[in-house]
C-alpha cells in the first residue's frame, strides 16, 4: 500500500498558487491605497454622520409629518373626489349612456341596417361591372406585357451596373485596406493595446484601493463613534447616574420616609376624622330640607290603595320556611 501512494510533491496534493503579480502592480498599489484612504476617510465619516442624522430625522420628524400630510391629502382630495365620482359622475354617466344609446346608437344602427347596407351593395354591383371588369382587361391585355418588357430591360441594366460597381468596390477595398486598415491594425497592436493594459491595471488598482479605503474608513469611523460615545458616557451619563444613585435616591428616600409618608398618614387620619362629621352634616342638611318641605307643603298624601290592616292581601297569608306568620309579621 505504501508503494502505491503518490509522492509528496505531486501536483494532486500541492495547493494551487495564485498567479504572481508584476513589480509594476506592487509599486502602484501601496501609494494609491494610501492616497485614496486619506481622501476617503473624511467622506466616510461625514457619510456615517449624515446617515445617523437622516435616520433620526426620518424616524422622528419626516415619517410622522408624511403620515399627517398623507392623511390630510386623502381627506382633502381623495375622499371628496371619490364621493363625487361615486355619487355624481357615475349616475350621470349611466344616464347619459342610456340617453346616447337611445338617441344615437339605435337610430344609427337602423340607418346602417336599412339604408347604408343596401346602398353599399348596389354600389358594389355597379363598381364590379363598370370598373373591375375593364380594369382586369386593361391589366391582362396592356399593362402585363408592357411590365414584362420593362422588367427585362431593367434586369439587364442592373446586371451591367452591378458588374461595374463590383469592380470599383474591389479596387476601393484594397486601397482602403492598404492605406487605412493595415496602419490602424499596427497602431492598435503595438501602441493602443499596451497603453490600454497599463491603464486597466491602474484603474483596477484604483478601484481596489477605493474599496479597501472605504472599508478601512468605515472601521475607523466606527471606532471614532464608539470612542465619542464612551467619552460622552463617561463625561455626562456616568456622573449623572452616580449623582442619581448616590445623592438623589437617598435624599428622595429620606424625604419620602420623613415628610411624605407622615404627611400622607396625617392626611388619611384627618380624612377619617372629617368623614363622620361630613356624614352627620349631610344628614342634618337632609333632615332640615325634609322639615322645610313638610312645613311648606305639608305631609305627602298616602296612596289610595294603602290600608292599614292586620291580614295580608292575596296569597301572602303565610310565609313558608320562616318562623313568623303574616299576622305577626308587622
């Protein structure tokens, strides 16, 4: 089995190596990337700042304003026009369509069926005998032979002209090939192609440098943003949080325990003490109102059906399931 294994240096086990790059590509790449990074970094930071600002404005201002404007436009334009279309224009259009069908379409259909169609048939019979038959005879007897003769003459003339033009075209082709095509081919092969390759390499490196610089500038911008956020947090947020936790929270608890809770207990005690007084005062006012009403208007009359008697009316003579009867209920 060991004798059947391929040697270590065979092409099957060796990894594929990338194509080596020329010294010109390596010499162009580093300066181009440095210059592009210096130019792109401020643009990327400004772009990130504008993106954050635009996102904040879009979420906080533009989207609510756009919704309000959309609702206003719908209320001012869409709904009135929809109502006008549905309740005015559509019924009027239906009425006009029915009137047009009754006043225009039906008479025109009758005119077409009863007048124009027979008249057109009569004219077609007359045209067939007066125009078509003489035209067919003229074509078969005169125009066709004359056309064949003219076509034969034109065919010979065109053949001669074609031979002349073919010779002239061949001469012009070789003249243009020698004077223009061959020099242009030499110029393209030995001048333009090398210059184009050089410009292509330079453009490719510039494009790669722009992409690399944009990514590096994004990372630098992210790092700067995080540093600014940390700085703002340590300068403003952390002192405020520590002040709130170390000073305001204990002071608030002390004020709550020393002032607010006793004041609330005192207020509840006062409320509990005042509530019976208010209830008795209201009861006194209610009784005084009843006495004044009785003094002014007298006792209210009793209902006619109310009779003071010992026996209960109707079926309520006894109450089952209770220890009292209807006679001893009062």
